[in-house]
C-alpha cells in the first residue's frame, strides 16, 4: 500500500463549481500537509500548507486536515478555467516529502 | 521574489553519456531536494541535502550522485545514462530539514536517446 493515496482523475467540473480534492495517508508520522498545483511541463507550485487538524483558508482555496481519519482535502470555490491543472498533495515527515499521484482537474468554461 | 533556479531547462544526451543538473535554491534556504518525475507520474524523491550534508536518500540509482556546495547550490550527476532516465528532474528548496514549505524549480527535462 502506497503511503499516500490520491485519485488521479480526471475530474471535470463546470466553471463556478466547488471542487473537492482529497488524499488519504497511512503514515501517522506525517506532520505537515501541502497542496501543490502543477501545470503541464512546469514545476509544482506550492498552494497551501497546514500543520494541525482543521481548516485553513486562502482566497478561493481551503485546506482541511483530519489527522484522526488520516484524510486531507483541498476545496476550490468559484472554480475558473485557469484552475485546470494537476493537484498534488504532499506530506512531510522525518523522511522528507511524500507525494500523492496527483489529480488532473479540468474546469469546463 | 527569487525562486529556485534549475539549469539547464532541457538536456538531450545519448545512452551511456553523463549529465550534470544544477539547482540554485531560494536565498537563505539550506535544504535541497531532488525529485524525478516520469510521464504521468508523481515526483519520486531521489536525495536531499541539509547544510551541505546528505540528509536523506530515496530511490536514487547508484549511477547518480549529488552534492551540495558551500553556496548551497546543488548538482545532480548522472552517469551511464539509460533510456529510462528520461524524465523531468525537479529540485526543491526549503529552510530547515524537513522543511514544510518546499518550493520547486521549473525542472530540467532530460531526454536520453
């Protein structure tokens, strides 16, 4: 079993919809949780990071961590075509960053 | 703001040749990570350095080596290249190890022919 599980999609939603992206993990030693956005042929771009369980909001993005369930989410409100990209969750522990496989998100105009 | 700089952006090499990839971290960042990302794959951790010392090692082949220099830039040396080494190679930097804010460079696309 991979340490971090993420549905690769593709996930296709209409413009303006609320998007929910999720990852589960098995390693309880993970301490920091991050979401990266990656456009084709570009490096991953850090969107948000969280440390504790709960919600963290930044503009249209909300990151949610539930350590008891080993489950993290990224919500995107008022989705835009420019949000179309691959979203990777990543988790940090003593062994560095572990990535999910990424979810390919398509926002239809 | 300064970001992580990687060079070259593109590299084409033949089988059995060597390649050197360079990474310049964000100023004051002391930790560098190297990742390999194949087509449609998530980034696979290769190796990391903290304060010029190797801090962690992932799935890096024995044909590859890396180091971090006194100015904190890092180089990934790849020898006896194989077709399967064709991938995007990303470098990330952070402050501290493990740093929870790791910022990535734009990557080097290596093509082995």
